[in-house]
C-alpha cells in the first residue's frame, strides 16, 4: 500500500513536469513568433530615428526654457491665425463677387464692401503679424533654443513675407499689394461694376425724338432728365463704391462717352454736315447763308434742349461728388458732343471774304449768341468749360470787329464806285438798288438794335464814344453819297436821251424805296419831293426828245381833201409813213435794251408813249391807209398794224433776269483791295 502510493506520487510529479515543460515550449514558440514579427518594426524605427533626431535637434533648451518659449510663440501665432481666418473669409466672397451685379446690385455692393473691409484688416494686420513672428524668431536665436539652420530658414521665409508686404509703399504699389492679398478679386468686382454702370447708361440713354428739323421752335424750352430716378440712384450707388476704390476717373470717362454719343445721335437728325465746311469750300457768305440761318436754330436747340438736359443730368448723377466733378463731366460732354463744332462754324464765317452781306450774317450770328447769353453763362460759365468760354469770347470779338470794320467802310466803298461807268441800259445800277435796300435793312427792326449794340461795344473797346444817332447819321451819309454818284454818272452819258432816262429811273427808285421808311423820315418830305420832281422832269424831257418826235412824221399837211390828186397824196403818205417807220425802227432798236426795273414807272412811261403815238398812228392809217394798202408795194410803207405797234411799245423796258454777279465797272484801286467789295452779288438782299 505504501509502495503504490509512492508510485502514484511519482507519476503525478512527472505529469506536472511534462505539463510545465509543454507550457514553456508553447511560450517559447510564441515568443519566437513575436520576435519574428518585431524585427521589421525595429528596422522601421531604426530608419525613422535620423528624421526624429533632426526634428528634435533644433530644440536644445531644457524643459524649463521650453516652457517660457511656449507662451511667446502662442502670442505671435494668435495674430497670424486671425489673418489666415480673414483670408479664408475673402475667398468665401469670391463666388458672390464673380456673379452678375444686375441681379442684385445692392447685395453685390454690400458684399464688395465686406471685401474692402477684409482687405483693410489684412493691410493693417499683416505687417503686425509678421513683426511678431520676426520677434519670436529673434528670441529663439538669442536664447539658443533652436538650431541655427532652422532659425535661418525661418528668417528667410519671414523676409519674403516682409518684402511682399512692403511692396505696397506707393499708391500704385499699394493697389498691387492688395491685388496680391485678394488674388485680383476686388479688381474683378470693380470691373463688373464699371460694366454695369455702362450698361445702365446705354440701356437708358435714348436720343431726343424730333418730328423734323423744322419743328425745332415747337420744342419745350428745357428738356426733362432723360434717366429714370431709379437708374440715377443705382448709378450713384456704383459711383460711391468706384470712387472709394480710386476708379472715379474711369467712371467719368464711361459717362462722358455714352452721354456724348447720345447727344450726337440726337443732333444727327438735323444734318449738321455743314458745320465742317472750311473757308476754302465757298466763295463768299452768300453761298452758305442758308446754313447760317439753320445754324442759329440748331444752336438754340442744342443749348436749350440737349445741353440743358445733360447739365441737369450731370448734377443729378454726380451731385454727391461735388460741383467740380459734375461740371468737369458736363464740360467734356459738351466738347465731345459738338459744341465746339458749332462755334467753329461761326469762326469760319468770320474768316470769309468781306462784303456787305457778310455784315448782315455776322449780325445774325451775334443775335443768336446774344439770345443764348444767359444760357451760355449758366451752362458753360464754370472753370471746367474754359475752352468753350475762350472760343465763345474769341468768336464774339471776331464778329464785332468784322461787323464794325465792314460798316465803317461802306461809305468809302460807295464813293469809290463813282469811278465806274454807268449802266449802258440806263437802268438802276446794282449799287443803288443794293445800297438803298441794304441801308433800309440796317436800320430796320431786325438789325438796327443789334448793329447799334455791336458798334457801341466796338467803340467802347477803343475807349471811344458812340452817339445814339450815329448809326442813322452814317446811313444818311451813304445815301447822300449815292446821290452824288448819280450826278456823276448822268454826266458820263454821251447820249442825253439816255442820261435823262437814267435820271428818271434812279430818282424814282430813291423816292419809291425810301418813302415811308426810317431813312425817308429822317431825310424829310422835301428831300423825297425833290427826287419825285426830278423824276417827273427827266421823264418829260425824255419823252419830248425821243418818242415825242415821232408823231411829227405823220403830218397831214398837203393831204386835206386829197389836194393835188390821188397820186400826189399817195406819194406824200408813202413818204411820211416811210419816215415814221424808219424813225420808229431806229428809236425802238435803240431803246429796246433799256430797262425800267420799277413796274409802276415802266407801265406809266409805256402808257405815255402809247398815248403819244398810237392814237396819231391809228387816225392817220384810218384816213390815209387806203391810199397805200392797195398798192403792190404797200408792205414797204405799212410795216405795223395799230395793234402790233401798241404791243411793241407796251413791251418796252422789261427788266432782264438778274445775273447774280459783281457790279459792272472797273474794279476798285489796288489800295482798296482789302476793303469791303460793294460789287459783290446782291442776291441776299431781298
């Protein structure tokens, strides 16, 4: 029993040893497997150790020193983190600012303002953040907390940032610096606003409608603003943002471009090509006088309708920016839209050749400008319109000097024409008809006050006095000079009959064309009556010495009761008819080219001639015509029927179609070559 018990203990001990050994083997196996897997990890750690060593190497300070550095680093990184956060906000606005502003202009402007505020923050704080980072790097170096190579790399990076930031020193550089800060986002947004500004203007700028150029006078005096109030408010809002970003000049350029084109489009309907005419393209003022009349109407329309509207609109749109801004804008529109072209045309007229018609046209131009004087002063009186002011002053000076020069030379030119021969047709010289009508115009309702004003200004420039009646006195001197010319011309005719015909013609012309006029009133009834009497006298002498001699050829002497027989009577009738016919033919041939331009005088003279000849001829032919009418050669003696004779006499002295040219006669002497040419056409004086 005891022995078996010992054996069992031995077996249990062996089993326990076996189990322990087996467990140990399994653990060894597990450890072996684990060691097999750990080998590569050790290799990986071994490979990473150099980089970890490099990362830790810059930090050479002990734990206490590193604790002090941590606080300084946190204070430097805080502002930098804030700057980075604002950068993120800027990029968050990109989608909104790259959209079309017309969809929500006010919202777009609000986003743009946020961008401007963000850029302002960046501009003010980037430098501060860089400075703090530079300070901490300097601290690390001073306390040997980090490796020198590491600090050198940090300094290099911060130096680049500093250089980047400091590039915004000047005005242009500052904009480029901000461009780098937002990647050009703000400029892109401003470009879109400029495009929207242009679109709003173009879509709402419509040329002023006109029915026709002839309806200019029916237009309202002042055109209303041509842009809706809502559009003006949008333009003002855009201007505010563009001005805040130094884009005002570009904005004004856009406004001037669009609105000046709109004004030009309104003027196109008026056909203003004549404004570009040069002095070399016309011979004298008369060839363009139609344009001068249009010019006054067109200028008034442009000033009172178009430029008035632009003046008001500039004020409405730019009023928040100050007087200088919107006045400068308006002046550019006026210049580019064609105001200077209107003034240049006036200057072209003043540069044309001197003649009396030019004086009237200069007065027309002066009247147009004077009528618009208040408008000119109000619209173009600012400092911004100095070019238009100077051009206008120069034009007015040219007009006044030119008009005064022509007027004061008129008398001299009339006296010079005394040297020219009288007209061969005995008619009224063009000088006489022109000057009488011309002088009536000068002191008529249309020109008297204007000419007086012009002469008064001209005298005042020379510190000379101008008497109230000086204009009339000078005009009367010109009429008296015409009288003297008539006396000289009458004496120049070798044919006294033609001289009397000329005297009758011209004295009647003076009487008729001056009676009932201001000139006639100043000359007096006795002066007018004298010329009427001269006309009657010369008419009587003319008829007596010419046509009045013809009836004597139809004498009845020796033909009473056919004394002496038929043959004798027939021969006397033939002889006397032939003498009458020859005298009539000679007289008619001589006077058929003579002219009586005044219809009333022509009718009266022809009637007197008919009364002096036709009744005598009719009676003679009734009584003695049968003696020769049956003769085979009767056509030699009876050349005219009574009706034909009366018709010939009644058609005498008809005026020929006027040839619009220079007055006949020798040209003025060389010393007067630059004076007013009174020989020029008179077609404009109607």
